[in-house]
């Protein structure tokens, strides 16, 4: 179930990005407005849910919670800032290399055991991601460095989540993520809020809801999912985004992209444990 939740998280995040792109293309507002509305919706919905369940708003371990929400917020801000200086393709690929750092650092940081097959699947994912996004690094700029920094921040944000979720409920963690973003993202979102285009309210809300569901399902999944497996499954977002872009945004889908999608799919099937189960089933039948 945890792997399915992570796949759903990738779908929701990809849909959130799609609706955010619609807003950016058709209005004078930036994508920041969609994330800020996500913070508003998340704070209200989750706050109401916690009150309804009569759940305490007091975290059991404030330090681990604060570390998680501050790292997560900073990674989002840095990733968004990178788009001002580099291409969306470069930014997405550089940000999505965080599974590399997680697989390499997990044995040291979280003491999780990494299967040897994970390194093979990681290699397939990175090759596939490169083919899908086809980035250009002929001139590395500030944006590329920011996107790379966001990947490092995301890595430690995931480790912090794995630690925080040992003590506090997933919904409480996400709630404080929303409240933190609501307060500290206001200076960035103020311009868009002051000049909000009501004609495009629906896609803004849809992007916000999709982003919130993505964060919730991701957080729930890490309750039982190890950080390395979770990070690899999350790369399915690249495939989903490519398909959505082709179907609804007339973005290209050539042989190179299809090859990349196949490689990532093979890796995701492998991470799910299918190949291992098939191997042992065949062995038992012999």
C-alpha cells in the first residue's frame, strides 16, 4: 500500500504542476500563487480535520518536526527560484537526482539497508530521466546550481520526514508544513494575491488541491516505506509529467522520450519487488 501511495503522490504532484503551468501560460500570475493557495487550503482542511478528530496540535517532538518543515519549505523555495535562471527541463532533472543522494547516504543517515539491486534500478532511472528531459548544460548558470542545491535539500528533507514521522502523525506534519508556508511564503506571493485573476480561480484551486494530496500521500507512504525505495518510486513523476505534457500541452513525445519512459518503468517494476517475486516463483515451480 505504501508504494501505491507514493505512485499516487507522483500523479498528484504532476497534476498540480500541469494546472500551475496552465495558470502561468494564461495569466500574468506566477506559479507561486498555486503553492500559496495550497498552503491556505491545506491549513484550513487539515486544521479542521484535526479539530474534528479532537487531535492535539502539540507535536510530540517539535525539533524533528521543525527540521522537516524548514528543510521542505527551503527546498521548494530554492527549486522555484531556479526557474528564474534556467530551463524547466534542467531544473526538473537536477531536482530529481535526489534519489542518488538518498541511496548513497541512507545507510549512513538512517541506517537503512540498501539492496544491491537498488543501485541498478537507480542507474536505469537516471538514464531514463536524462532521455526524457534531454537537458542542456552547455552553459551552467546560477539556476542550475540552485536546482542542484534543491536536490540536496530535498534529500535531507526526506531523511527529516522519516525521522519526524516516528514521533508525530502524518497529518499533523503536513498541517504544520502548510502553516509554515502560509506565513513565510506570503512576501513572495503578495504580488500575485494583490493582482489575482479570478477568471482562472478553478485551475489555481485544482493545482492547490493536487499539490496538497501529493504531499499527504507522500508523507503517509513514508510511514512504512524506506527512503531509498520511496525516492525511486517518486521519479515516476517524470513519466506522468511527460505523458500529461504530450496529451494536454502538445509537448513532444519522441523515440528518445519513450525509451526513457521504458527504462524508468522497468526500474519502478523492479523496485516494486515484481522481478524478485517472479524469480522465486519460477524457482519453486522447478
